[in-house]
C-alpha cells in the first residue's frame, strides 16, 4: 500500500521507547459526496474508522469500525487499498507516539443501521453525513486551531485533498 504522507512533529529524541496504534478508515463515495463522521460538539469531519483490536485483520476492523461509527455496512468485495499515513511525535514522558492509519476505498450497502458509539463518540455527538469534500475541507481548516484535534484534522484534510486531486469526485470509474 502506498504511503500517502508522513506527519512528523520531530519533537522527540532517538532512543526513546515507541508505542502507538494502527487504525483503519473507510472512504465511501456516493454521488460525488463522501461519507464522513461529523462531531456536533467540536464541529469537524473525520472518516469512519478506528483502531485495530487484538486478533482482527484490517478488513475486519474496517467493517466493524465503519458499522459502529456510521451505521454503514461495508461491501467486502468492493474494498480497495487507497494508502496509509504515518504519524510520529512525542508521547507521554520520554516516549514516541506512532500511529499508522490505513485508508480503503469501499462501497456500502444502501441501508443505514443505528450507530454503536462508545462513550467519547456519544459525547462528541458523532453522526454520519454524506458531504461534498470541499465543504468538509472548509470546516476542518476553520477548526484546526483546536489543539487536541489539529493533527487529526490535518490528516483528514490532506486525504480529502488527495481524493479531489486524483479525480474521485469527477467519475464513478474509480469506485
């Protein structure tokens, strides 16, 4: 899978212990709009997805996380690799936080089920929206000053820009 870009704050030292997580995210495009999770609390958009749990492969994580956060059911045979993003920065103490985010283009069934949100997702008032990519970009760029969400908003905005530049919203052929 291609490396899309690297987010490296460079605020750590070599030799520090590395910890982190692997996440998987779905890129679901329908009628030139993209499925995104909107945070009603903080006013930003993110792609549905989340962390790989013990014993899961990436496809299992993709299907579970998209279903939980959005209510959408990923059509397994439609799943195609898009790329991954590498994030690295200072963690707690003298540790390095490393996150690998894998993105997959996929289709979903037309029916939308009830979300299965965890506590923080409910607190953020996550909801599924199909939005024009330019609109999601505009909102995320306006909100990126919020320190705790900055890296995530930067990452999701760059993914939207790549999708736009590669023509995913001009043709049904790439889906």
